[in-house]
C-alpha cells in the first residue's frame, strides 16, 4: 500500500520506506543470559523501573523487558509499557552500545500514566552517563 502511495506522489516504486522497528538481534532472548544479568548485573533504580545491565561482547546493545501481571493487570497496560520501553531504547541504543539491559517494571500503573515515557528517558540518560566513564 505504501508503494502505491509513493508512486502516486511521483516517487519511484523501488524507494524503500525506513523501518522504525527494534531489530531482533537487539532483543535479549536467551534464558541463560537473562538469568546471568538478573543474578550478576548492576542495578539502577528509578521511580517506575529498575534497570539491570551487564557488558556484552557485542558492538551493540540488547534489551530485555519484564512486565509482570502482578504489576500490570491488563494486557493493554503491559503492552503499552513494552512499546514505550522498546521505542525509547531504539532511539537511545547508541548510548548503551556493548551492554545488555533488562528493564523491570517497579510499580503498579495503568495506560493512563503519561509520565512513563519521560521517566524512562531520564533513567536511560542516567544509565548512559553511568556507563560512559567506565
């Protein structure tokens, strides 16, 4: 459908539309690595999140998200939190290169909490400042 839109605007059909997604290789999917970070990772506490991180041997950052049903009863709320976290990580991943990060939701919330994005953004900036000097 987007290709038709570009053709209608006079653009070439071979133009690629930029992909604004978090690639699969940026996601933590290995259970052993999750457990290693949970057991041995450094922690950064914020108002809404706990960030756990460890250096990795890769040149890019990877993300894992834990949002429990105990903290967010509705799947709408859990998915909202995941979307916010993934998007902010995607925009700031160059600041965290060479690290694996797990984001753990700390408090109960609902999808009406609009301060979540700014809280996570501030916490990512703190983490980036903490990582860089090392």
